[in-house]
C-alpha cells in the first residue's frame, strides 16, 4: 500500500528572529513542515541538504540579499516556488523580485489571512506544475486498479488491508463511479480466498423475477423454461467471494433470503426443499443512504447490521482532489498507448479546470473525459478550450471566503478568458461587458499582482 502523503515544506529566510518565529508558528499551525534560516547563505546550505517546496525570503538582509537568493534558487532548483516579503516596498524592488523568479510579493506588515492566501496560491502553482510533469518513476497504482496518494485514499487502502485478513461481511459505500467494485476486488485478491472465484453481481441490473434464480440457482422444472438444473452465483462463488453491487436495489422479500444466507450459510435453489451449504464471503455495496432507506421501510434493519460488520466509505473525487492529476495522467497514458497515439499532455490552465470541476460522476467520469480527449484531440497538448463546455463553465472554484471581491473577480475573469483560449471578444460577451472595460479590468488585475 502507498505511504502517507508528504507534508508541503517551507523554508523561511529572514534576519529578524521575531519574524522567523511568528511565521514558523503560523505556518506550522496550518500543517506545513517549516525550516528557518537567518540569512541567504544559511538558506543555501539548507537547500543543499533538504527537500523544500517553497522559499519565503526577506528582501533586505545582511550579506546576500533576497534577490540574490532567488537567483540562486532559479539557477539550481527548478521546482522550488519563491515568495518575497519586505518592509521596504518599492515598485523597483517588486519588479526585480518578479523578474528574478518570485511568484508572490508581500509587504510587511501583512495579516495572517494575506500570508495564508499567498502560500496557498504558491502551492497551487507547485501542484499544477508538478502535475504537468508527473514523477512516473514512482509507483502510483496499487494492485487491482486503485490509484491515489491523498489522505482519504490512504484510509481506504488501510481499510482494505484490514478487511482482507478476515472473512467478515463488508459493506462498501460511495457515490457512483468511485470504484466500489475495484475495492471489493482488492479485498478478495489480497485475502486467503484469492485463488477461489470472485463473482460480481449487479443487483440493480437483474429483473426482480430473475434475481432469485441467478443468485441461488434452480432445479429442472422449477418454472416454465427451466429445462435443466442450474447453479446460481452463490454456488459458483463457493470457497471465494460474492460481490453484491447496489444491494439497496433488492426487494424486501429478496433481502429476507439474503439474510438467511448470511445467518445459515445455506441457499435454497428455486424448486428445491433441501438447502445447500456454501462457503462464501459476502461483500456488498451501495450508493444509497441505507439508514434513510431503513427509516422509510425500504431496507431491512437486520440485514443492514449483518452486512455492516466492516464498512469502507470510498471518498468522492471532490474529497481527494490531490489524486485528480495522478488519475488524469494515468488514464491519458493508458488510452494513448491503446490507440498508439503520442502521450497526451495537459496545460496548467486545463489541469486547474479539472481540479476545480465538481465531478458528479467521480473517477468513472474522469476516465471517460480523458478517453474522449485522447480519441478526439489532434495534437498532444490539451488546452482549456479542448475540455467539455460544461466542465469549463461549471467547475466549482474552491476559493474559500477569505478573499476580497476584487480577487474573486480577477480570478473569474482569468478563468473565463482561459476557457475561450484568450479571445477577449468572446470573454467580454460572456462577462457582459465591452472590450474596453475588459482591457481596463485586465490592466487593473496585472497591476494588482505586482503590488
């Protein structure tokens, strides 16, 4: 199983001890791993021996300045993001910082909100940039198709490992498209039953009048058309695992029969009065709220508690956004190889749209989107206009409530502009303003990013 995710790391460089202590305390409270250095030379030593994601440096310090430190970082560390802070703000110093490679520029004194917002923006850029050049030398795929490095998926992997050591009935819950069957397969193939059959059954896809025969089998003459005795899925899975997908779709009468199997480990073939013993581990899944269905009298409480010995809750893609880039590149590579096409790449803006989209269909929807892009795209680079229109315009922006109105407006304008490939006329139409007003707003946004 994958290891726990690494904390984002920050190096703070400032000659004022009080500033170092305050910034370190505040950023550590947000879960970052923080290192400190009193000057540029000490910072360079730390960078030579420690993995750092973001450097926050003062502008004016004894010895080498913050500008010189930024230049050193840009010449030697391509993946490190840099933020400049200063108590002596001038337009000239801001321009120098940006030209040297600083992505963010903060003026002292700044609020905690301003600091956290700037740091979050910096790490957003880091994660997007790294996603465009993912480290494929690392193993990102666990056995049986499960992919994820997020904390939410680590919990799922741990639950799978524990469930695989027992034969306890397990209930797997999660939205459609999250990979419930993949989790069930991972449990089975990592268990002592892995050499025996794994039998998946979609309870919602089989008509009610046929489900009993499919699950338990029937004897010759049990009903019209039963010309021979036929074993059911439970007998087929004997010694192994049966996976009852969407068990919430079964009727109350079928739930009674399933409860008997769970209690007695016996099945009655249709038309037979003699039970047959089966050694089957039962895994079940649903995308419905079974507690709510029980309150409505649509799902038996006793069956729920029999199924819910172990419960594994699979997070939605919205809850594991760190994995979106991994999944995107995995599917892009997979389908490119299948179609003998060049590996598909995604621009930073396109990846930002993918990350901010709400993914109602979860991993299955993402897989389908990437497959369509591989099939339909002529080149090897995906830009925002290549993405489905619904995705471009309805992606939810997870921006929080700690930003000014002008910041929110600026981001929205940039996103609309990116969605139409930089076409200012189309962007102005979508925004409901004329081109002159759009130019003025873009000019204001550009000046704001440098102030």
